[in-house]
């Protein structure tokens, strides 16, 4: 993985953490965003995306 891919992956993981936090309040849009981010992270090779 290149340096830029590593940075993108880190940014996606940070965004995922924020979306999970907001999804905890029951907003459906945040839950959908969480699912999309998990998919994107897995596509980049971040298999640990499914961890809570």
C-alpha cells in the first residue's frame, strides 16, 4: 500500500468512527454511511473495518 493509500485508509477509519458514534443516536442515514465506509475500507484492504 502506498503512502497516500495509507493516509486515505486512516481518514476513512476516522470518518467511520464518527459515523458509528452518530449512528448510535438512531439516525438511519448514519447507519447507511457506516455500511458504505466499511465497504470502502475493505476494498482498500483494511479488513479490520468490521470491528466495533
